[in-house]
């Protein structure tokens, strides 16, 4: 076969594999529920308040895998599968490893981290089938973890400058699991609050700092998504997203162009 005859140059828009994480209480689950035709695979009760299709809560890792298997083999019209929350999934995996090896704690098991990583890889392989075979968007929802690191300052800096600490947010998972999921995902999106710079308020504050601004002119906390990597957070994207998006689904949906036939026809073709 002459493969040169099959060269392609057109850009394709496959469904996305997204890791969405945010600070506690920001509303990542509600955001995910606003994406295209979603269905949740919950690992705890944290999304009970959201009115959205969802599988029964996974009590074991096997329950999680069974839900994904049924999404693969049964006809349906869902376009987005959401695993939520990742911290609970990690607990299920740890419990499964302990059960399989008949130990009470992971610390009692040699090479425990490798066994845990193998289960994460099993989960990702099953999600790849949903993503690749029936064109589902995959969204992994988790909480952000904040770490503090010392700032590197020159020797001639003041004592206060040398003793500063830098904040960094990343998914609240074990280091190896976090790296694996970030590498697997097409997009890693960080949700947080941002204070907009309001020139009018800033200018007024400079001229009369003691004046209390009316409520209508005071800057408000904004919920935003950061899409590019930065010293303060882990993020990435392959969609040429703006560096910052408003935190509502309609801001992201135009970028999630979907390829392939509807899930129902794809599923029916396998039965």
C-alpha cells in the first residue's frame, strides 16, 4: 500500500478529553452538567443536587467500570460522559487495590503506587473506547489542591522579598495520578475566582481612597476558567482557547466541535 496516497492535511475536530478542576465550591459539577447531552458517572453523593442524568453512585471501582461498559454497548443519545469527582475515584481505586491484595492499608503493599497507577490506566483505556469508538466527550471533574513553594529571589533582595511563597494549584490527586491524567487529557482547565481590573474604580480609589464606592461600581468576584499553563496553576489546551474564559458552559461549547455520528447510531452498528 502506498501511504502517500492517503496523506491528510485538513484539521479534524474529534470529541475532547477534558480534565476540569477548580477550587472548592466553584461549581465544576454544575458547569459540566451544562455541556452537550451529559451523563454523570458519580463516585460519591456530591452531585445529588444537580438535575442531570446519572448512573447510581459507584461504591466500588467495578461499579464505575460497569457504568462505562454499559455506555459503550447500549444505544443512547448522550454526547458527554462525566466522571465526578476524581478524588472519590482515587479512593475507589485505592480500596480496590487493597481488596485485591488482601491488605488493610496501601502502605502494607509493596509497589502500591504501581498497582494504583495500573487501575487508573484501566479506567483511561475504557474512556478511550467511549471517546474513540462512539465519539463521546469525556470530562473528568476534580478539586484543586494548593501548594506553597518558596520564591527564588536574588541575594540582594530584602528579607521580606526573599521569604515569600508562591501559590500553585493542581488537581487534588496523588502526584503520579495527576501527571497521568493531565498527560492523557486534551484540555486541562482550571476554574477559580478572578477579580477584574476596573480602571474607573482603581482611578477613583487613587484620588479618594477613603470614599466608599457604590455597589454598582464595585468590582465583583468573577468565576473564570484558565486554559493555558502558568506558574500559579496547571492548564493546557489544544483548541486555541483564549487564556481565560467566563465560567459558564456557553463560553466553552463553541470550541467543542464534535465529529462523528450520533452515539445511538454508532452503538446500533455494533449490535
